[in-house]
């Protein structure tokens, strides 16, 4: 466990120490807050617009953070850094789990900061924040688990660019399962449904989101992450390292 947390710590500290991360968070919050000025252009729907912008930008932030792991793992494998780490009392599975945990922590911190910023801005502008809004953002934060697992899976057998491209495509397809399911020969039920985490309509409309649903979706994400990491570990066990 100490080895896993050491790898995870190296991952999240490296990203969270970058000043540009916080600059981008500030930019995101400025964009969210700017929706308040569009009350006329949005025909009085500026509340919903602010909520929608926040969820969309938070989702994009989560995707960008999880995709970053697809550059880190192949780079370490190519440069032999992973070989140095794995020569110590550290198994390949532990290495992958450490990377997965590290990027999940990073994404949760960053999306959490955006969520807190949204709550502050929305409450300052309108004097209220509903539970469905907070839960909608919490689901975005939880979605980093399966997305990060997808990134780790592609990273163990693809170079950086291909792994990043494949991860983005897979995440896009996973968010489009509702449409793909209508094309049976294309979908077939094998693509994970990340649309489970997308409750923008419910959050924007103030529709109640039950805790039972929240817990079930989080459990699904954990199970899928374990499965994807297990497959990645199996592939990784056959990979020759420099």
C-alpha cells in the first residue's frame, strides 16, 4: 500500500504544483460567472446557463486531466523510468494502481475546486444552491474513475499520441451510448455508459437526484475501474521494459 501511495503521490503532486492549473481554474470560474450577465440574451435563463456552463467545463476539465495519464505512463516506459521503479519492491499492478489513484486524486481536487467556485458564484448571484446542482457536479467528479481507468488501459500498450487519441475517442463513445445503442452492430453492449454521470438536464431543471442513484453509479465506476485496471495489468505483465 505504501508503494501505491508513493506512486500516486508523485503523480498528483507533479500536476497540482503547476501554477498553470490554478490559472486555468480561475479562467473556468470567470467563464461560469460571466453567464450572470446573459440574462437578456438567454431570455431570463441565465441561472440554467450558468449551471450548464459549469457542468460542461467541469466535465472537460475532468477529461483533460484523465487524458494526461496517457502521456505520463508511455513516456516513463519509453524513457526507462518505469523500469527503475519496477526494479524495486514494486509490482507492475501496483505501479498501474498508483498511477490510477494519483490521477483520480488530481482530477477530484481540480473538479472539486471548480465545484466549490461554482457554488460560491451561484449563491452570490442568486442566493440559493439546490442539492441537485451539487449532486450533478459530484457525479462529474466521480466520472474520473472510469475515465482514468480507460486512459491507463490504453497507456500500457500504445505510445503517447495514440493512447491519448484512443482515450478521447473511447470517452466520447462512452458518453454517446444512448445514441450508439440504436445501432446494434456498432454498440453491442461492450462500451461503458459514462452518460450515467451526465445529469445536466436534471441538475439544470432542479429535478431531484436520489442518493441511491448516486451510490449505485459510484459503485459501478469502481467496479469498471477495477476491471479495466486488471485488463491493463494483464497486458502490462507481458510487456518488455527497457
